[in-house]
């Protein structure tokens, strides 16, 4: 609890304060731990009080970050975007869509089924169809 809420019991949950006070009254180890936590609390309070950033500095840092973010948005870094987004950019997407459309059109126009007879042998083996007709 000391690590979470510090040495000041006013920051502790109300149901734990009485038990913590009783433990510190009864145990030297608990008192030593509370003293270490109080020193840490004091250091942290000192640090908070000493380090104040002027609002103009905060505004300058924020403005610089926004300018940097805006500049990065304008650059197209192909390595930084996922492959599926890159594939569907205008030029590449148009090529893919055209190829798909050509495949669909050819699939509808070309008759289904294997070629018949001597023409099939010629298409499969690239030789004269007459010499292979007897084999098939």
C-alpha cells in the first residue's frame, strides 16, 4: 500500500487507514518502511514543484508534432502500408480488376469440356494427330 498510495495515510482507502496506523505503532519495520516512503514522497513533490514547463513551450512542442504528423501523412511510403491496401490503390487495382473481368469473360465464352478425337491428341502431345489416333 505504501508503494501505491505513499506515506500520507490521507491518500489511502478509508477502510485500510486504521489497520495501517496500528501496524506502524506496533512494528519498527513498518515505521521504517513508512519513513522511506515519506522521503520518496518528498523527493517527488520537490521534483513536481521545481519542474514547470511554460505554456508557450508546450504549445511549440505540440505544434511541431502536428506539423510532423501532417508531413508524414502526405508521403506515400509503400513499405509502411499493408499489402492489401497497396494492391487496391488506383493503378494496381485497375489492373487486377481488368484481369479478373477478362477471366470471367473468357470463362463464359470458351466452351467447357475437353476437345474430342484427333484434335485432342494433337493439342496434348503436339504431334500429328493421325499417328496417335490408333493409340487413343
